[in-house]
C-alpha cells in the first residue's frame, strides 16, 4: 500500500513541478541600478527596520534558493553581495530570463499602479515572458486624473466622473482586470447606498488635503469603486481587491472580507466577479466561506507566499481550500521590482501546493487524477478562464511587433514567438497523406495545433498554435523559431558554442500538411511535423527533413531508386520509486522475451497503443515482449524513408503518452541500466524502383541473394559505417548498448540473419533471396531524418563506386581475425574522428549541418564523461 501511495505522490510531484504558471497579479520590475533596496525582495519593512531583514528565516531561505538558481559555483557564505554581482554581470534582461525560465511562468498580469523609481514599462516584460497583460488600478487612475486638473476649473463630482468613466471605458478593452485598493484605504464595509452629495463632499475633502493626492475619503472611495465595478461588469472584467496584507497604515480589521456582504447581496452586482488577493490573510477562512457561498467571489493566494513561514503558507492555503471550490482559487506571486521575487514566489508556491494536496490525497479526499487537475486549475487554468487570456493571445497576434524577443527563447524553447505579416510566403511541402482527412481541413472543435520538430540531439520539440491562428496564417506562412533551436544538445537548452548557431535571428518552421492528424489522446488538438526554412522561404541548411529530402533526390536522380525503411521500436516501461529521497527507476516486470504472462499483463496498454497508432494510419506488423525486464517492441511497416521517419516520431509520442497514462515512465534510452538489455530503433533498409524491390536478386543465381545494386548500396554503408555511427549511435550511452554482451563483434563485418550483428541481411520466410538489410546500430538519440540520410549517403557512394560486398562472417562467430577487418569505433569520440576524415557527408548532407552535429556530440561527450550516472538525467529526455 505504501509503495502505491509513494508512486501516486511522485506523479503528483511531477505534475506540480511541470505545470506552467499564470502569474495572475504582479508589479513592474526595476533596473539593476535603481535605488530601490534589494533587501525589499525579502521584506516589506521600511526605514531602519529593513536592516534587520538578514536575520529573518525568509531572508536565509531566499538567499540559499537564489544561490542555487544562479549556479552551484556561487558561495553561500559570501551572502547577498554574490547574488547582486551575478545579477549585474548578467544584466537585467538575462537575469530576468533566468528567473522566469526557472519559475516556468508563462503569463504575467501586471498592476502598474505602483510607480517605482526607473521601473520598466509593461512592454519591456514581453522580452522575458511569453504573455503579459495589464491590470488597471482604479484609485491610481482617479488620482492621475485629479492631479492633471480640469483646464484650470474647479473639480466637481460630475466633471470628474465624466472623465473617469471615459478613461475606464477607453482602457477596458486593453486590460485583463480592474483592481481596487478599497480594503486598505477605507475598508470593505462598502456603503452601497452612498449618495452623490456624500461623494461630492468626499471629493472636496480629498482636494483640500493637497498634493500629492491620495484618495482616502470613504464616501468618495465607495462611490468610485461601485462605479468602476459597474464598468468592469459591463465589459466582463474581473475586479481584483487588494486585501491589505503587508500594509500598516490602516485598520486591518476593516479588511475582513465578511464586510462585503452588502455588496454581494446587491442585485446590481450579481454578474460581477471579485478576486480577493493575498489569500485574504489573515482572514483566509472567511474568504473561503465567501467563495463557497457567492458565485461572484474568487480567491488568489499571492503575497501570502512567499512572505509567510512555510507552515504559515500551508495553513493559509489549507484554509482557502476547506470550503472554496478549487476552480475558483488562483495563484499569483505579487512580485515587485525584482525578477527574483517571481522565481521565489513560484518555487515556494509549488512546494506549498504539493504539500497541501499530498495531505488531502493521503487522507483519501482526492484521487491522483483530481489532484493533478487541481494543480493545473490553481496554477493556470482558472486564471486563463477568469481573465479570458485567449483574448490577450489573440490581440498579440494582431500586433505588428513580435510578442516575444528571441533572447528568452534562446535559453529555453518555452515561449511563443508571434511573427508579423512579413513572414515568408512558404508553401508547405506535401508528401503522402497521414490520415484520411482534407489536408487543409479545419475541424471546428479543434482548439490547438502542435507543430513538431526533432532537434539535432534527437529530442522531440513542439509549439502549440491556436486553431484560428494556425489555419489563418501559420498553415501557409509558418511560425518563427530562434536559429539556436538546432544548436541544442541533450545537456541543456542553450546552444552549443561551436555549432555556429547563435541566439540571433529567427528561422521559420512550416507545417508539412501531409502529416497533419488529430491527436487521439487529445481529441481537440492536432499535430503536424514541420520543415525548417530561412526567413526568405528557402530550405534552411540545418533542417533535418531537408537533408533527407536532398539526399533522397540524389538517389532518385542518379539511380532512379527510392530507399524504403521500417523500424523496430524498442522501449522500456519503468516504475518510479523513491529511495533515500531520490527518484529511481525500476523494471515493471521480471519476464523475458515473448513471455505470454508479460503480454497478458500489458495487453490493455498495448491495445490502447495499437488503437492510437491505427487512428493515425500507422500500420503495425507486430507487438511483443522484449528481452529486458519491462521492455517491449513494436514493429512498424515498410514505407518510403520519409514516411518511416514521420511514423517513428508519432509512434514514440503514442508510446510515451499511453505509458504515462498507465502509470509508467516510458524510455527509449539506448542503455538506461548497465545491468539491462539495450534499447534500439533497428532500421530495416531496402531499395525500390517503380515500386518494385530491387535490393533482392532477381533469381537464385546471386551469391548472397542480393542484387548488384543492393550489394553496392549495402557495401557503401559498410565502408562508411564508422562515420554513419556518428549519426545513428550519436550519444555516449549508445556505445554502452552497442558493445554490451549480447552484441557481436567490434569489426566492420556483416552477417546473415543475425540481428545482433552491426549489419545483417534478412530473407522473407520461404524465400532464397534477400529482401532487405538491417542496421541495428540506430537508437532513439538519433534524429531519424539525419540517421536515414547518413545511411543513404553511404549507400549512394557505394552505388557510384559499384562496390562489391566482402564475404559475410558466420553468424555464430563473435571473434574474427583482427588483421582481416577494420575495427569499429569504440566510442562516440572515435566515430566523430572518422566523420572528421570522411568528407562525403559534408558534400552530400551539407557542411554547416555536419559541423553543427559534431559540435553537439563533442559537448555531450564532455558532459556525460564527467557524469558518473548519465542516464539519471537523460532518462527524462529519451
């Protein structure tokens, strides 16, 4: 029972850590050289009291967390000075990018009503976070209007309200919410019957107080609050209410949300939506009651996090959730001045929400499914719905300026670049159809389309685009990505320096509509594979699909041939367990190859995988239990090499999704454990001409059952195999698989009917001729387009030179005469050295692309050779 509970808690923790946050209330950032004290990051104290901040638990905890954020090389003992110097060296923009990326904040809603020294404007924030919205502070607007005067005339309530109402309506379509400071100015016992005369007297009282103007008269505040609430209601905007926590210049007891009773009972405001900020602390219990009793009331637990103690934060959120519906609770950082405040707020919020939901799950009040849903609702979905953020997204698309600048995306493919109308007019490449539906068709129930590409390290990446945006623009013109997207290794999301791909400039990914299909596990979404083009619309040198397309065209033009391929997709289904406070992965079963019991147990999952694949028009030849514990294999049908690569990508997406659904961690890693069998994507290769297999001999007279064309092609692959391995076994862990005990030999040889050989031929049952050959040295760290392009490149060279095959090695032979055969690379470094000397691939696939790949592989060698357990990290990536 405990093991089951631990597994569920791990799943909950993953959901909490993975969710992207909509920060529903925050403030502007200030430049690094501002006079605003950095100690304010940890405390709201002022004057001399601020200098006691370093003695607080909040400061000590925050300092430790910021030291971890900015790098393990920083010394905690050097204190705050180290953090400040690091910020200065990075600069404001890059330090902010670091914080928002680590916080996984995708949207920030900013109240710019606090005017700090030199604060950056809202537009600047779009450089560091994908989506930014504005919140209008009602009292701040009123004070600005009064400050400007009325052309020298004396203010009257009517003249003020005319301008105030006009300004509210002018900005209503440009903000996501209004916000009021009524709680900390005059309290929440709002007089809903305040008269015009009382408001006029209140205005005069405010004006007599002189400059700087601060509206604090209760009658006047109540009057403009209700008027602003009426405007907000008419424009379907929420009204946030600052609940006063952290302020010391008012009576805290007046901020008790129960005082809102008269307002909430007033039928004029039945359709309003009030958001009580700061968890209504210290009145969280009362706020929870209001949210449960009144449909107008929503809760936001920003600011209570991270300024309270950890237990105080947990207690506050628990109070909110005792009565409040979870679809009415949101999170915000309420961060101000420093990007680090956003990071600390988000980090601690995740810890608190996990702790609260963990206890609820253990008590049996929530299932894991509902707990994960609650995580998404609290951190993201509730705010998206309440503030109608889809409108904010749509409005950004109408802008002539990109919504996000490339520096944010260069570090993490996390945002969404919105390209302007100047994007290139690129017609999508169309090959074979993936599903039986119109290529340009747009189902009205589709909400999102995922554009998928595979980077140079073999990782699957995607960007989602709303349906209307996709079919109106992206379908034809594509969408922008930073050039660095193909310079990323499996180590980090920063481009490798020697790839020649910097973070400057964009390329365009253009959907191949022939691959567009409905996602079977996300019925309201579609996915499509993408080509990479330069901004001028030409094929980009670094595009993997273009590399395969280019080499395929050479094979077609010179020899009239098409290379066909079919993949064996091996994968492990692992169980996540916690040992010594660390996550580890264990086998999900103890059975070996083709065991019927293992197949019986896994049948529901395998059937769902098969159903999804069939819905994608992907034909499966077989499914079976593989030799490793918890390892399975799916065999895919033969097709043209382009279609084979496309199907391999979608098949892995299906396996990952279904495996996770059944509670497993699926991995395709070449060698997840040194004690277990390796995991590959063995590829079967053949040649066809006018739809006829020409790899096999036309009769039984051939020595090996292979045609002359087939021999030449396969001999070319053997000849260049050391270089090919740099593409098909491209990761240091690939060689742990290739030279494990179950594999034959370290020499360039081929064998008949032996899938453990580096190259092997296959004969169809009952036939004497060979229909194909197999390259088992192909794994999931390979970009399939580049892996197939490298095999084809080598084969073309064999055809050009009309090479003949050497004699095969006996399938039982593991040791050969070393003097007779060339030795295969022992490691990735040796493969790269072979590729360095082999100019064929530069000439055929493109020098820029090959240089980029070599740089990425060298970076991975440097990283993983220093890491004693490399699969501990990359098991999440492959």
